[in-house]
C-alpha cells in the first residue's frame, strides 16, 4: 500500500486551490506522472529536497510532494513559473506526459530502424 495514499497526495496538491477554482489534479494519473518526472530529475542528479538516504528516487519524489516541497503546475502556470522559479522544485503535468510521448515515439522509431536494417 502506498503511504501516503493517492487521496492524501491529491488533497496536498489541491490545498492551495480556492473554492470555485478547478483543482490542480483530479486523478491518480496526474500524481503518477508528476512523481515519475521528479524521480527522473533526481536520478539525473538534481538535489533531493527531503532526506532520501536508503530510499528509491520515486519514494523521495512522493515524500517531496507530500511535504509540499514540489508543486504540480497546470499548463497555464507552467510557462510563468519556469521564468520565476528553480526547475527542480516544480513539475508540470503536461511536460511529464509530453516527455513520455516523446520517449515512446523515439523508441518506436529506433525499433523501426532496427527492423529495416535486418
């Protein structure tokens, strides 16, 4: 079982949303994409914002999100925040999805090239 739960993480992420506004995230998918992107940043060498000794990068990313050390940005705020803040403290939901799509497209192209060469 994941601790904290997805519901807890969604509540943490949406805690700054005022009544009547759309929530930042409303699904587990958004949480998964954001934490996986942050885990990739940690693997690439970004500093951990919580004590991560003995923990896997994904566990560190979940803990960072739960403690409010990172934020998930909506599309409209992602561009504004890139100019104003450090990149390792923010995760854009759309960017994570785009990276996945780009990676999948690259792998498919490599497999097609390999098949053509045989």
